[in-house]
C-alpha cells in the first residue's frame, strides 16, 4: 500500500527542493551557547538562537536541574491531573505568576500547546477573536480549533484593530490577541494602545510573550512592564524554551478564573504529559536568579545597544528594534542566502529569511543578540558583517 503515497511524497519533497525551500539542519556537536561547534568541524559564534539571557548552558541552572532530577526522578509518566503534579510544578507556576505580576499560571509541554489549548475552552461561536496578522503559527492553530468568529487586523495597525473591534461588537465576548515581540522585525506590540482600545470596546487582551519575556521592559518582565500594564493584561502565554534557559515547556499566566478553567478543559494540558522535574527544577533557578538581580538583563540591553549602533554606524539598513532581534535588511532573497553562507565562513552563524517567511523583496538576516555574548564576540560579528557587506556590495 505504501507504494503510491511514497511516490507522491517523493514528488512533494522534490518540489520543495526545486522551490529552494527545503530546510537543511546544521548539526551542533557542542552545548548550545555563544560559541558552538557545528558539524564537528567548525567553531562559530551563534547569533541565531533564542538564548537571549545566555542561560542555556548556565552552570547554576544545570546544577539545579541535576538536583531536581536526583530528588524527583526523571519522568512523570502521567498527565498533571492523574498523577503528574509534584510540589515543584506548583512552585514553578507560582514563580512565573510572581515574575509577571499575575494571579495564577498553568504549565504546558510547550508554548505551542499553551496557545493551541487556550481559546477553545474559553470561547464559543458567540464570541470574537481579533488577531494580529503576524501572530505566531501556534496562535493561528489555537484560534482554528475554536468556534469563535475570527477577525484579523494588519500587523500593529491600530486603526484596523479599531475597525475590527467595531465589527466584533455584535459578539458576546471579544479578545484581542497579539505577539509581544514580532519575531521577524523585532518590533513590540503597541500594548498601551491595544489596552486602551480593549477598554473602549469591551475586549479582553491576550499577549504571547515568547520573544519579549526576559527581554523587553526595564527588568525584562515583558510588555506589561514596558507599558505599565502589570496585572492588567488578562492572559499572557510564554515559553521556557527561549530566554528562560531554552529547554522546553510553556505556560499561560493571568486571571485566576481563566487559569482554573484551562486546568479543567484545556486539551493539551489534560491529554499530554507533565514537564519533567529536571526542567522544572532548572527553570525555578532561572526565575530565582532573575528575581535576585537584573544583571543578566542589563547585559542583554547593553549588548543590543552596542550591536545595533555599531551596525548602523557601519552603514547597514537595520529595522527599528525594541527587542533583542535585529533585522539586517538585504531585500533580495538570493543575496540573503549568500550573505549568510559567507558569514558562516567568517565564523558567524546567522540565518537569512526570505519569502514566504517575510514579505516578497523584504529578505533579511535576523541577528539575535544574547547576554551570553561578550564584547569581543559582538565586535567579531560586526567586523564579519562589514567584510562580507563590502565584498557583496551591500556597503559602499
Ligand atoms: C517560539 C514561539 C512559540 C512556541 O514556543 P514553544 O515553547 O517552543 O512551543 C509560540 N509563540 C511564539 C510567538 C514563539 O516565538
């Protein structure tokens, strides 16, 4: 039976390759950190990980993970509500709520699951979901699983959002849904305006803080801190897989009743395994460290500032960023691919993004700055960009 679908799949794969869209994976043979070993042969500086706070290989975090594994075992072998909740899971949920200034938190195996399981338990076909056009795939999938009426507004376009909110007045409940930081440009959602519109048109607000938590705001506590909205955003989702150590795991944090209902009805929570003690213990340490001092976050802010300024001074076209994502605009798809390959030869690992991941003729290299980079590494990266930029006629 496999014969006919096999041929079909082979053809599909061939088509993907011919379209130049086949994704190859580079094999890292070291730990994930600022300097990594790729393909067992080349040491490169890593500027394309979500390791914003440089905690992926942090010694204290690893030690806490080992301790948790020693004391609480390796696996939970159960979903949370049957026999998969330990004291440390509850402690981590509380630590996350403290960090964001929210009432309660529910853990998931990933933020993809947090977003996938968020909407269907809360909203029915009587309700409205008003979603930014550039929201993450997991939000789009989560919204699809829910019967609420869907409205879409152009990325960060507040006039369009207001139009959609007017149209959505006929529904029972409304929720505005946005990423905190949009991952291709590094721009921050205009939460002050979104929150004001939500008040005016009687809507809830949900923000996905995957790229903003740990990064944005005076102490890195995300968009609610940046816009003075602590405790006022109804629902925040986030990941343990980026700034907070980068392992795996997600969460939804916010209003108590919302979290309570999710524990009763959210399918990825009810029908999927609990996160393992090693991740819980290590993550507890991450939040403890971030409570104690703002040193790591300050370092990230300093690094971003240094890098962006140096790149602008060199003459690169940088998208205005308010996060740790720095989009170096090259516009041409082929150029972005070649540029990234040349940088790899210089020991700098970055990724070029082009259509359909970004709009046509908006190809770019996305650089992700980390608190784990030292000054010398940042300088080496800028130097390599300048060298390749001159060679490829991007810089005069
Ligand atoms: C990375 C990301 C996710 C998925 O997070 P995981 O925990 O890796 O599943 C969801 N939303 C946004 C905006 C992200 O950037």
